C-alpha cells in the first residue's frame, strides 16, 4: 500500500512537470489481438499482442509535416473496395473486411485508410477539411465514415466512391470528438458543448452543456434507444478530473449529468463494456495522463449525487536500485471474459503488452515489472524491406552508380590534398558564418534591408542554438543590447522555441533580461494558452519575487537615509556661516575730481586727532564762508536783472567804458 501511494505521488509530480503527450492508440475490436499506435514522427506501428512483436509498420509520405492525430479500427464486416486509378489485377476482385482497416486522421486535414491485409495504404480521403482532423468514427452498418476537424465541420465520407457525401457546420469552435450510437441513427459531436445529431435529417436532437474546457472523449454506455428512456453516454474534457454520464430522455429534460466518476488526472484512453439492460453494470477502464489505470462498475438506473470513486486502481512500476519507479500506461482494454485486462505500457517505440487478471476486491494494485529486461524489439521478417547481403572474403563488391560498375577512381596524393583544400575553402564553420553576417554588438544597420537580414539571421541562429544547445552561438546572440533588434528577433521565433528560450534566459537572467521582456510582450497569447505554464515558469517567478520582496523596505530606508544626510549637510553649512569674517578682503574706489579729493582731504584729515571741538569750529567757518559767497552771488544776479530791465544789456562792455 505504501509503495502504491509513493508511486502515485511520483506520477503526480511527473504530470505536474508537463506530463506526456497523448499518442493515438487503439486495440482491435473484440479480440484485442492487435494494437495500433501512432508515434510522434507520424509512423503507424501495429503490434501483435499475442506474440508481442511488431507486425507492421507504415510511414506516410508526409509523416513529418502532417502527423497522425487520431486512429480508429473499423467494424467487423465486408464491403466493396474503393476504386483506385492505379491498382493491380489481383486486387480488383478482393474485398477487404473493415475489421482489417484503420482510419487515420492527419494534421493536414486528410483521412488515410490503411489495410492490415495488404500492409499498405488502401485509399486517401481528401478535400473534406481545411484543418487538422481530430476524430474519426465508422458507421456500424453502412459504408460511411464520419470525421470532425478544427474547421468546425463534420464530414460524411462515402467509402465506395471516396468522396464527401455531406458536410455541415457542427459548432462555433473546433470539433474535438465524435461518437456514433450502436444503432447508427444518432451522432454525438463535441467542442465546448455536446450536440446529438439525427443522421437522417442532420439536425440537432439534443444539446448538453457542463464542461468548461474542450471535450476530448465521447462514448455511448448503453445500447438502448432513447425512446426506451435508457440511453446513456459518457464524456470527458481536457484538464478535467471528472467523467460525466448523461441521460438522454425522450421528454428533453436532460440538462445535467446524472453520474460522475473521479480520476487522478485527465483521461487519455477509455475502454468500456456497454450495458444491454438495467440489471447489467457498465464496466469502465480509464487510463489517465499520470499513467494510472482506474476501473469502475456502476448500474445506470438513475442520478447519483456524489461522484463515484474507482473500485480498483492499478499502477505499473519497475525497480531502479532499491526504490520503485512508475511506468506510464499507454492503453488498456477489457477482455470479453470480464476477468482479465490487456495492458500496454512503457515507451511508445517499444511498448510492453501484457494480459493480466485483476481482482476488484483490492482497491490498489501495484504491478512490479522488469521493463528493461522485457523490452525487446522483435520485428517480423515480412515487415522489413531491407535486405542485408552476405559478404565473404572471396566475393568482390561492385560500387553502383558508376558506368559498368567499375571500381572507384583512386586519386593521387597531390590530387587528394588539392581536393581537401578546395573542400576546406568552400565549407565554412559556424563561427565564420557568424563573422560573415556581423553579429558583433557594435555593428550598424545601413538600411531596412540590412536590418531585416540581420534579424532573420538572428532568429535562425537562435533557433539552431536552442535546438543544439550550443552555448557559443547563444552567448554571441545574447551580447546584443539593441531593443528593437531583440524585439524583431523574438517576434520571428516559432512557438516551440519560446519555452527553451525562457529556460536559457533564466540561466543568464542578469545578462539577457531584455530578451525576457521581449518574450513576454511578443508571445503572451501563446504562453497564456499553455496548461502547465505555472510549473514551467515557476522558478523564474520565484526568483523575481525574491528580488523584489525587499524593494519596498529598501525604498523606505533610502528615504530615511536621504533625510538624515540632508539634515547633516544643513547643519554643516550653518556652522560655516557663523565663522564668516566681516573684514573686507578687497575695496574698489572709483576715480574722482580734484575738488572731491580736496573735500575728502578736508573731511578726512591725515593726523589722527581726538579734538572734536576744533573740527566742529573749522566746519562752521567753512560753512559761513560758503553762505557769504552765496549772498554775494545773489546780489550780482539782482543787479544784472535790473540792468537788463533798463536796456543796458544790449550795450557792450566797451561802450559802457566809453560812456563813462
């Protein structure tokens, strides 16, 4: 029990750190003899669960650009083959069974039909969607296939002609999941809301709302029609730890879910055994994102207020030293005998398949397996198309590509050295390329063309440095301080390079803080769409928080110290004012006339005498003389005025003397 909870805690930590991407995988119906698994590189691998070997492998022509997004096995019945332009005569009369067919939805909007009997592509359905295909469902009776896409449409494909029979808009958002009722009359589609369609009229039969995120899983849990008041279906959403069961009533009063199943993480793979009557329970096997398996059993006979817990939880682990390490489960299927499980766990390149019994009396089961010892990739000889020749000493190997399969031309030493020099001159190292495009900080842009070229080079080299983790390239790029160049470079980055750039920024935060600002401003929408952003940027957030935690207190301390320093400076300046000398260090005198000098000499005698009375007498004498002189001047002026009045003013002084 302790080990199971320890593994559950480790699985929860793994899921919190980013989890693992859900890969499209599905067991073949009824017998579970084959497991179809699509890898991240777009390759389809079909494994035999009995022999635990790789049965077939198919690589689509555009597997790198348009990876597989969903995979579904066809039902068990025979149909006519889809006509093709180029086909062999031996294939003209063959009619493969749909149980041997696989429908693959791609990111390019096309649907691939793969035949396990041929070991090759059966046909390609194109022209129905303009966005990635998220879900594909086979009709249980007719030769019809349904697909839902990001373009918000549902397409109905005719497998006999390979063309779209009907297409209609299902929702405002992307169609993320589809499911067809067992009788083939109703179709469930889900985006943000769940809609039930009547396939005859292509009209909405019911609407169900209750999930706050994108619905990723839809499945009918009963085979009864809605008229019998016994139709139930199940739904699961992204980032939701609850599976909801909905009851389809004939009166239309089915707005809320009736049953909920609790999980440890969001569901990734679901397999169930439907209920044919009220007395038969629904058995459900759910593989969560954290790698655990939960089993449920419940009688669907009405609403249930409390969420139901799993009757059994299963975890696979392997020993690493003395401590167990959880092994993620990829898929699980319930066997028809209701006593065994088919498990697929480990890595998607080399999954381990195991048929194991289970006991619902135990709430927690931990399976300890030696995964490294059991992992052995044994490929069937019929799959491999590469033939390895048997070479011995007596045989002579001929080189293809030369006329007549002659031996390769041997060069002389001088010619070989000359060719090496030519190759060395033509090939340039990364450092030389960096110097060629002038990544130095002091470089100047001559114009808009040079600026855009430098920005493109920065973006390309930054992506290369992040992918190869080359610190020399990153160090040269991070040396720039031009904000406009940094902003344009970050804007040209692809979304998948944003998180690696943030990790490098965190390692050199003091140097490349401008890059961190540019990433947050240019790629805010992409970062806000990441579900695990808190765990991925938590370290950067804590570092910034620790740095600004004491900022307010330091600001207050800075203000107090500033006041103290101001008061000290004021007191020092006041002391300097008290010590000022009142004696003039320089006296400036203007030039004056002789009279002023005489009066100054009179007013300021040279001898230092203390006889103030003599000075006062002398001053009175000078004043009397001055007053007497003023009186004489007044008398002369009066006489002149009189003479002017008598007409004497017109006479010259000479005439006056003659007259006398």
